[in-house]
C-alpha cells in the first residue's frame, strides 16, 4: 500500500464557504483515479465539513458538493 496526499477544494451549491484542504489516503500503488478520489473526499471529508457549518436542521446532500483536485502525489510524511 502507498500513502498519497491531495490538495483540493470543495464547494457547496448553497453554502458560500469553500473548503480548501488536503486529504491523505492509502491505496495500492498505481495510477490515481481522480473520479474515485473526488467521491472519497466528498464522503470522508466534505460532507462532514458542510454538516459542521450548516444551520441546525439543514440537510447536506453529497450531490450539492463539487470537488476540485489541484494535485495528488505519493506522500512519505
């Protein structure tokens, strides 16, 4: 398994705050599938971020979040 790091932004369709962050994950060595990575970031990071800043009772749906990956590479940190 190889550890990777990615820099990304997440934007919610209705909420004006943009998440600008990094994401670290492990996968078998090889090419990074950015579509799978974007979905993983959405599930494991962005949904939690937007649930944290949403008003009480406001439903956060993954389809309302778009992910832009700037860079992804192996990480030895």
